[in-house]
């Protein structure tokens, strides 16, 4: 019988991810080989042990392991509860594609901070060679988000969406209640005070530029489309730092 109170999960360090299609009534099955290995080989969980998992759609579950071996981990679901910490606000982060591990860091920290979607963005100043993103790299970013979701005890999995050009993203602005663009040369408006005027907004878009900054034409194009250019403070921040700072300010607005 599935209940609604989740207690033990709050004090258990290791959470797992089981997508909804592998949860059937009061049974759940860990299908991912890496997750199974962690249960069986690393933590050596055995039948009768309590396990906590999330479905990536906002639900947290607690259950008892019924079978634990390299082929299958079967769980008897005992309780299910909604992750109330997610709230009703969706923040989409659109960071310009960054070199090397910096993009990995942005996605990891954005997940920890409560992001809902990530749209890697191509801009005029995107570093040569970074504009084309392989399916393998997108999959890697999604796996980073999955790992960060579990580590930060979230129940909702952020979605890493396909790469979009700045101009194409502008066309999607009607999908959001408000959009902010962090710009180092903005002197009239900061993110905190501007976001405070939109406290009722439920779908937010945040654009972060590349290391070389947004092109001036992109700034003007964004403003004309209704994007709010905002300052993050007196310091000039690297793109990965700017993304983390801006998100922290938005989620705590």
C-alpha cells in the first residue's frame, strides 16, 4: 500500500533515480546498470534494506529491497510523497556554451540550486569549436544533472534541451512570464530589484553570455524583444560564476 509520508529518506544519504516507466504499482525496478552496481557492489544492499529513490517527476519514494543482484534490483514501494521544495516556479537557464568542464560545473550547480531546464545557447561570441554539441555531450550533461539531483536530494530531474541559437531562443520568449539577461555593462537595473517586480511569475528564463560577453546587437535585440538586462553586482564575473550567482539570487528572490 503506497502512503504519503516519507520519513527515513530525510536522513539517508544515498538516493537513487528510477524513471516512472520502471515503477509499477507497489513495485519498482532499478534498470540502470550503474545504479544497480552501486546498490549491489558498492553499498552491498541486500533484501530487507530500506532504499530511497525519486522518479524525476517530483515524487520521492521509500521502499524495501525484495531482490538485489547484478541482474535486477526489485523494490517493494512503501511510501510516496511529493517534493514540496520544488514549489511551482520553473526556471530555465540558457547559458552560452562554455569550454571544457565549465559547462559541466554550471549544469551541476544549476541542478543543485533548483533549475528546471537548461538550454545550451550559441551566441556570436561563442568560442570557435564550441557551437556544435554532439549527442554524446548532451547525454553527458543530462547524466551530470541526474547525479546532482540525487546528491542534492531533489525529486525533479532538470531537462537538458538541444542547443539553440540566441535568435531562435528570442522567438520562444512568449513561453515565459519574464526573461533576464545578465550583462556586465548594465548600470541601471540589478537582478534582485528587477526580479522582485515579478514575484508572481511562474516561468522564468535566464540568459548568461559567453566569456567574451554578448554582442551589442544581441543586447539590443533582446531588449527589443522584452528581455530585462540586469547587473549581478560591481564585479566582472566569469560566465560559469555568473550563472551560479544569478540562479542563487533568482531562487531566493
